[in-house]
C-alpha cells in the first residue's frame, strides 16, 4: 500500500473589505431647555436650633446650605470614620445634634438636621 502524498494547500488570505465612510447625518436643531428651577421647599430659609447653630451659625439659611456647612465642619475636623467613610463620628458640638449618638450614618444626616430646624 502506497501512502498518498498530501499536498498542503496555500490558503489565500482574503483582503478585508474596506469600510465605507459613514455619512454624517445633518444635525437637528437642538431644542432649548428651560432653565431648571430649584424646588422652593429646599430654598426656604430655616432657622437652626441653638445646638445646630454652634456648627452652622444662627442665621436662617436653606436646608441645602445647612447640610453643606455640616459637611465642611465634618471635613475640617476629620470626623468621618477612617475605616467606613459612610459613618460620621460625633465630637462635643455634634453629639447633642445627633441625639447623643457617638456615630451617625451620612444617610441619617438629613433626618437629624430636620429635627433641629424651624
């Protein structure tokens, strides 16, 4: 029995088809969006309690500004927990605001503030 000789066929590589340049569609005229109006409930000035006034000041300011000022105080005094950044450690000024708790979650902050504003 004779072995059949196998021929290796050279496979011609097909050239990749050239991609047709995409035609850009003409841009549609963008609709003008009306300016976003802030919710009036967030912008109403609130008077902080005496306990909260030690941290943010006694002047009547909107709720959003109160939260911002509390965060400035927290960052300035390094009160964010090092292992779990979601937790805020209380110092002498914040402990009465937090209702005597030593540590509060950042998600509870708005709830705590709402008890100390009028």
